[in-house]
C-alpha cells in the first residue's frame, strides 16, 4: 500500500507528460544533448589533464631533488650547483615502497659536429632506465635507446648518443654514424668526445627536437670532468602519491642518518606541478572554456524548460483552477509540476549519460587523431573519459535548473484567482 502511495504521484507526472508527448520528447532531447555535451567535454578535459600530467611527470620525474634554488639561477660553470653523493641519496630513497625508481640527470650544453657542420645542443646525461620511466612519451624513430653500460655487450670504445630527429636531420647523420660533442668542463676548460649515434627520437616538440640529445650519465660526467649530477628524478608508481611521498622524503632528509650521508649539502624537493608550466596553463584555459560552455548549456536548458512548463501551465489553467476549487493547496499543485520537471530531467540525463558512455567506448575502437596542439609537431588520439562523478554533477545541475524553471512557471499559474482560472480559455 505504501509503495502505491509513493509511485502514484510519479505515475501521475508521467501521464501528464504524455498528454503532449511531442513537447515532452523535445524537452528530453534538449536535456540529453546538454548532459551529453557537458559530460563529453568534461571527459575530454579529464583525458587531456591526465595525459599532460603523466607526460610531465614522466619527463621531469614526480619529484626532483636538487640544491636549493637550482631552477631559479644559472650555473656559472657546468655542475657548479650539482649534487654530491648521488649514489648515497639513491640508496636511501629507493627503499620507499611507493618509489618506482630514482634517475640521475646531468644537464649541459655545447656544440655537436658531424665533421663538416656544427650545431648547438642541449644535452641530458641519463642512464638506460630513464627510457623505461618515460614509457610511450618518447617516440624512438630509428635505432634504439641507450644500452646498459654494465652489460657485457656494451662497448666502452663506442660511447652512445641519441639525437633529436631534427638535430639529426640538420647534421645529416643516421644511426651508426659518429658525432663529436664539445662542452665546457666544470673547471672551465674545453673537452670533446666522439659518440656513435645509437638512436633518433622525437619528443613531439619541434624546438626540443632541433637541439636535444641524450648520452649516458657517466659519459656526461667524463665530458664535464665532474662526478656530480644536476638533479635526481624520483619516479613513483602513481602520480597521486606525489604529496605523501614528498612529505616522507622531507622528513627523511632531516633525519640524522640521512644528514650524515649528505654532509653539509642541503637538498630541495620540487614536485612535478611546480615545473609543469604547460600543464598549468592548459588546465586553466580548459577550465574557463568548459565553465563558459556549461553556463551556456545551463541557460539553454533553463529557457527551454521554462518555455515548456509555461505552455503546460497555460494549457492547464482551468485544471489548476478546478484543483484549487476542490481544496488543493497551491504548494500541492506546484509540487505536481516539479515532479514532472524532475522526471524530464532524470530521463534526459539518463539518455545523455548513456550516449556519452557509448561515444567514449566507441572512441576506444575507432582511431580518431586530433591535430597537433600549439608548439608540437604530432597529433594525439581523441579519447573521452567517462566519469560517474561528472554524470552525477551534470544530472544534479540539470535537475536544479529544471526544478527552478518549473517552480517559476507553476507559481504564475497558481497565483491566478480561482474564478479567473476556471473561465480561462
């Protein structure tokens, strides 16, 4: 009996919507389109945020250990602001269960030559595990990544280098060719080594592809005549653990055993967010775009539902007058229209959410490539994340808009005097 009492008002609202099925269907479609647009745009934004977040974190490391102020000031000499005792630091950090790896890096610059042509380069000394950490965010076009220097197949007489694709094209070299790197040592002298091209890669950023190259961290230290490293990049299993791991490492750095290994050297920990300038700018831009689009969609839904409910109230003015004459309270009459609007919102939101889920699954099968974003040379696959939280938020927003529109429309009808409502034509 109680179930019938609960469902009777909903059934009555459904029957009232069917009185003008075409208009109700149009309202449902408008709501569905709005929910689909909001969830799809939001899902695309979530996909973009996560892709940028992962690419940035895999490029710089989730956490970067350096001397204080390393990223705010230029070095007078290569590695003058570098880290000592890198291996001791790595051994202390790698024991954390959330740490996937700790990679040393040496940043330097100089001239690269093929014997007849010379270019400026920006070099990074890394070890072979660096490329496993980067994952799919480094596109090796030919050759392979750097070999393990401790492998018996590694020939110390043929030190390896990986060149950016545009740098290799400008130098007219291919895999297996030799180039000479000239750089300033940490003492201010000039030093030059010959390297064999092991691989050619693309970062997707033309400015980097024209200048960037990778060599082994040990080779870079020999070239610069120093055993320091520029930074230590800490890679985690999950990006969401960045803050908690940073807190633990900062506590560990201040503990006596760690301080003994560091000596007088101070360490600064920089999370990936502080170095992700491109990610921050894109996120701010997308947030504003989606905010404006959401406001426009909300206005469209409000105007549409207000018009629908106003027409419905106008057509049922005599019915409203009859109900009032029979003793129905204005709040009871208004609640009936609110149930109709809420039912429209639920049905439209469900249709929009199902459509959004279908499109997100379809894009996993159908490969649609987006054009390259500004500053990049390569496109990327179009994907849309389906988020239940986003669907719930869009449904609640649409529900609020529909109820607001229905309330203002219904109040106009119930405020008419009963005698005027009964004779309304």
